C-alpha cells in the first residue's frame, strides 16, 4: 500500500509539472512564527529587530517528502514609524525536486488613528522562481528494464521543462490595538507566469485575512504578562482553494501551547480536508522556539506521517516599547 501511494503521488507531481503548475503557495501551520511570509505589514511588528527561521517537513513517510524552509530579518525605526524586512523562502516537493523559491524586501509604515488604534500598511517586492530536476524522472520502461537487469535506458523522451524567474509584489494592512488585530494581505498582484513548459499559467492572486484578540491577560506587579489566552483566525483564498484556520493559544510565563483547526466544515470539497494542528513552544524573552504537528482527518495520516514544523525566533532588544509600536500577534 505504501509503495502504491508513493507511485501515485510521484505521477501526480510529474503530470502537474509537465502541464501547468496549479499548486498553491507553500504554507506554514505556525504562520505567526513566519510573520513576513504572512504579511509585509508585520515587518517591524515587534517594535525592535528580529530574526526568524522556519522549517516544515510534510509527509515525511514518503521517500520524496515536501520540505519548506524560510529565514527572515526585520527591524523597526521608531523615528520614522517604519518597519523594514527581508525574506527568503525555499520549497522542495517530491523526489523530482520541484522547487519554488522567493527573495523579497518589505516595508511597513505606522499611522496612529487615536490613542487606542493604529493602522500599518505594507508593501513587498519579490523575486520568485520555479524549477524541476527532470533527470530524476523514472518512467515505466525504466522500471521494467531495471527489474530484468538491462540497464537504465528509456524510450520515453523527457518533455522540455525549464525554469522560470519572475518579479512580483504584494500589499497589506493591519489594524491593531494593544489586545486586538485585524490584517489583510494581497499576494501575487502581478500574477507572474510560472509555467515550466512554456505555456501561459499565471500564478493566482492570494488573499489572506487574519485576526485575533487577547481574551484574558494577567499582569504581574512588574507589569509583565504572566498569563494570557488568545483567540485567532486566518482565512486564505487562492484560485479555487479556500482555507480557514481557527486557533487558541494559552501562555503561562515561558510556556505556550495552542491548537488549530484547519478546514471549512460547511464548504469543503472533499473528505479528509480538515486537520488539527497541535503547537507548543518556549518564550525566553529574546529567544522563542516552537514545534507543531499536523493531524489530518483522513486515512492518509497513517501513510504520510503528517507534518512536522519547527520555528526559531531571536529578538535583539526586549526593552519596553511604546503602546502602539508592537502588534500583539502570537509568536507561533
């Protein structure tokens, strides 16, 4: 059964790559731990400087697993009410090493509305690429030849598959107070052509809406947050795909635990599209580490191994910030 599933997945990847690249953007379960990938408005969101690293291993039970990783740096300039960030992301899918990569610069600007609320628009400019290692393709007559010991030759001609390199932009805005935020991001505004076979295949725009509220906040005598409870949501739309994430975080001192539900119960197109994401992490002031595991509501979970994800964040300066300099998003 496992061998058959591996063959089916490999064939799907090859067919998608040769014709049109219809896959959606890579995603993280810990999307708040990859803030610049979520929204340019989150550049400088901590009110100081920050480095973030994210790693996701999806379906590790397969030989050709799906790996996504990214690293970002952002900082805030209070004298200009501006945040600046740089983001690098790479995604490698399957044994054919279908790759996606992104490098970009981001800028955000604070606009105070009153003593309670501020809005932060943001812009991102990116260089994106797609590619595939066609030398890793294995065709049916190669399998037959290998089984009878006749070598590795094939009579199948590999179609012309190259790589693509394009420019792209995104725009966003976040409205926030001390314990509340709502954001919106529009990615792929240029809809770049990402076909690997010389066809017309524009990358669909992606629209993301995210929000959250701190329901309970216990403050110590030293004005430190000792314990809090946060509800959050994230909705994404790209092409024909829709996804809704609903989650809760509980933090007690340095420990943070959370759980997310991924799916749209009333509008899902196929069974097994839902998942539960379990998250836990440690926050030590300057250094945060998080781990999450995806549990899919499908029989595939026993064959694929789910998805593991790790996030690391280092904050350079933890001096108290002004009330509206930092957006109160969770760290995981």
